[in-house]
C-alpha cells in the first residue's frame, strides 16, 4: 500500500462502486403492479364472458388492459433509466402477449376455441414468460409461478370444461394476484432499504 | 518493489465514481434519477457530470418528453474502460486486504 493512499478509503471506494451498481440494477424490479392489474383483467374478462355471454369480452378486456399497462408503465418509466434487463423483460412479455392474442383471436374467430385449449395455451405462454423472467431476474418465486402455470396447462387437458375453468381462476389468483402483491411488497422494502443506504454528496 | 498503479483522478472523486458506477448498470439515465440515487444537489451534480463529459466518459442527450425537458446521460465506451481500469487498479492497490 502506498503511503499517501488510505486503505480504508480505497475499500470505501470499492464498496461505493458495488452499492451504486446494485442500486442501478434494483430499478428494473418494479413490476409487481402489472401482475395484479392483469389478474384483475382476467377476472373481469371471465366474469363478463360467463355472465354476459359476450364474445367480445376477452378481446376488449385484453386490449384495454394492454393500453392501461402501456400508459402506466410509460409514466413510471419517465423517471427511471433504461436498462438491458428492463428491455429484455419488455421483449419477453410483449412477445408472449402478442403471440397469445393472435392465437386466441384466430381460434375464437374460426369457432375452434374451447376452454381446455384456452387454459392450456394461456397457461403454457404465461409459464414460459414467467420462467424466462424468473431466470433472468434470479427470482425463485416467479419461477414457482411458471411451474404452477405449466401444471395448470397440462392438467386442464384432462379435466371437464368447468373444472378447467376453476383451475384457471385458482392459478390466476395465486400467480397474478398473490404473486403481484408479494412483488409489490418486496419492491417497496427494497426501495426503503435503498433510500436508507445511499447518499454521496461531495465530489 | 513493483510499481503501484495510479488511480485515475477524474474517476476517484466520490460523486463522479458513484455516477459512473450507476451509469455502468443502466443504458441511460435522467438527471433527476441520478440526483435521487446520489442525494446530491443540482449544482454539484451538474458540475461533476460536466467533468465526466469533458473527459469523454459520459455522453449527454437533451430532449423533450411530453413537453418537458429531459437530460439523459449515457456511459461511453471510454468511460466503461476507465472504470474497469480504475477497479483493477483499486484491487491491485488493496492486494491482500480484500
């Protein structure tokens, strides 16, 4: 160690680098609200399609939820930086959403859409998106949601229509509503911990 | 005795080091976000970002989003190389202490 360089000061510099990099990465993890929003959107679509017997219930609800997500996300993104991980998340969920919408719409218009098929497709798609996101974010809880969606997709193929519908409602509750609220609480805790742990006021 | 590495004085400042570290983890960031993460004042933050810009370590882009002015900062390739070299020098100086 050189005489004019204080060892503790250098360690502080190294620690500062690690803290700031972690702080920058933490920014990407504020998406719990989207899971709750989409969980509620699924419930609205199910209720509307079942009780109202409407064929436009799903397309209208899904398009409305997409627009609402984009508006809310762009407002939140205005004060947050762009990250590679954030763009990866956007790509995964955008791809999953568009793929699911196209397939479901085509099946619906052609008259070949059954509840078993719908639950299997949506479950498999959500399983893939959750698994990919969970692996990138190293979030075990999200990967667990993927497993639940995959299981729902597979099991629904062997159930009656009513049973498949009930299974879908249960999966939405745990993988969208409960997981979304859990994510929001976890993100809030991280933000509080982050606020308490930083502050570099001089040059 | 082997020569000990020099620490880059532009990066060594605490706030400039924090800013470069933050920018290394994102693609680009707005001035207000950098201010909230560092807890710095507008004047000090602007001055330190200008030093990093003059050194070629950050690039600045000014634009309007929903009619509001936005100043975005992005780490350059030179900035990334400089930060990497700084971390290597730090580790070499600390040696077995870490």
